[in-house]
C-alpha cells in the first residue's frame, strides 16, 4: 500500500504519475475519422492552386542564402531592413514540392475578420482567391490573382505581421540567385531573382517547421509599417515594385 | 477494413494518392491521442475537437510533403499542437487544464500496470490535490509527459518550448509537486478519488 510519504522523492512521484495516467478522465474522443473524411470531401473543390511554373524545380545545390525575418539579429551577418535580415547558411533544405502552401481558402471579408492587421490590397483589381494560414504561428494572408483563363496563378501577394517574438520566415535560395535592395514607396525592400528558392518557416525557437516548404519564383519582399509583404509572379523587378507601390 | 490491417506506411502511401478511406483509417488510429493532446493545450473539449479535426484536414493536404519512412506520430502531433495553440490564442482566453480521474478503474483497453493497482486511492487523491495546486504550465508539462506519455521532444513540440526548457520545467514541476504533497496531510478516510 502506498502512502503520501512514499511520494517525497522524484522517482516515486514520477512512478505515481504514470500509475495515475490510465485513470485520467478526458472528455470523450469524438469520431474525427468521420468528420475529417466529410470535411475533406466538402473542401475538395476549394483546394489551393498549384504552380506549374517550370522555373520551380528542386534545388540540390549547396550554398544558400537565407532571409530571416525578424529578431534573428544575432544571426544576421549581411543585409537587413527592419524586421528582415539576410543571413548566409551552409546547408540547403531538403527537397521541395511544386505545390503551393497557402493555407485555408477564405473570402476577403473572412480573412480580414481573422487577420490581426488591416489587409493591404493592390489597386489593380480584387484578388481571385484569398487564403489564410496560421500554421507557423504567424497569421499570414495570401491574395491570389489568376491568369485570365483562370488555369494558372499569375500573382501572389502574401502579408503578415512580423511579430517580435518569432524568428519568423526563412527563405533559402540556390546559387545564382541575386538579392538586390530596392525602395518600395519610401520603404526598404529586397528583390530576389534567379534560381528557384524555397520558402520555409522557423518556429520561435529558431528551428525549421517540417511542413514548411514551397518553391517560389522571383520575389519582392518589403515592409509596410508592421507588415511584411511578399509579392511573387510580377515577372520583373520594375513590375513588382510598381504593383507593390499600388498596394494600400 | 477487411483482412489484414494495413501497415501505417501503406495507409500513408494510399492517402498520399488521394485515398480518403485510407486517411480516415490513419485518423482513427491517432484521433484519441490528437484530441487529448489538443485538450491538454486548450483546456476545452470543444476547442480541442475543432483543433484536432482541422489539424487532420491540414495534415492530409500536407501529406504529399511528408517524407515516407519517417514516423507519422510526431509530425501529426506538431500539426495538432500548432492548431490547438492557434485556437487557444485566437480564443483570447487562457483555459486552465483541470485534471480529473475517472471513478471507474481503467478500462481493459487502458489496462494499468500491476503497479497501478497498488496505488492507493487516498494517495491518488493527495496527488490530484497536489496537481491542482500547481501552476497551469506545470500541469501541462506533467500531463504531456506522464498522462499522454509523450517523449520530451514531443512535449517540446506540443508546448512550443525548447527541449531544454521542457526538461527544466518538468524538474521544477516535480519539485513543486513534491512540496505540495509534503504539505498535504494524507487523507484519513477511505477513498474519495472522484474529486
């Protein structure tokens, strides 16, 4: 028979906790298998688009540049704008697929209701689709503009708050990729062009989150107030900056 | 499913090819752990259900990126924990985790060890009282490690803590638990373990 006095050393307490485990009363486990299957069927028509750009191929080369958003100041050895630093790392990430990882399809109104910031929009037109994603711990909203035929993605505009407690997004690029400082309105930004590069996220501890990878093309990254914005698909630096400057 | 139950690796490959039945079987195998993990994070059954369901949906979409051959459990747990933490944050409330024990003995499915049978009911009561006195952070780390039987690495993922912090927090939680037990008089009456 056990008694209280038995539990005054660590191993005894650990043993007692393990013995307690099977008696813990949890709420009944719901039938998630059924509800998940139903949800998958319902949402099939709303699956995120896939990029078919030939440029987006797996990069197997070694030297990479990583853009670390936010704090990471201790890591930063090169460029930097507020909340965004570029650091050099030695090891490339594992391979990536060609599927976009944009999060959940939502309406613009829903996205705005959920977002902890005012969503900025290009003046050219309303987005064809909107996605929200909080998987990385950063609430991220992506606007999708499709080609006139609707079968391909023309432009992506992603925005999120650069939260100070997060080490944030990391962008890794292959050799042959250029990183150029640009001015967007009166804000600093970077135009990253050339070889395919990979978007990943790191958690608050600075480690890379496993479900992180998607390849992107030439990209403009800049900040507008507390927001970080990323624009992909503009085709040229000039076009990207022009679109970026129209976002308000 | 008929015949030999499919190995997890086979289910994963089928699910990757879009077989939602195979994926439903994966969900079935992990739904209890996922739900309970989400419950430990959110402290609310409803939030835990929503988080676990959404996590499984997101995991299905992310499955093509899952590297075959790696263990599925930590990958799933990470997605569940992320979703549960996001729900907890967006709910804007900090629901404390309340630990209760069942009045009944454990079911056959959750058969206790021989040692478990020896844990006297009054000691369980004291232990629960002491757990109830702990800070919520301490309760959560104890729940992950001892009640959900997660590894240190899994606990770190679920609580979004560095692994070293899990170790130190757990050590402090156990120390506080011992202190609470030391200041708790053992019950003098028979079992009241349904508190």
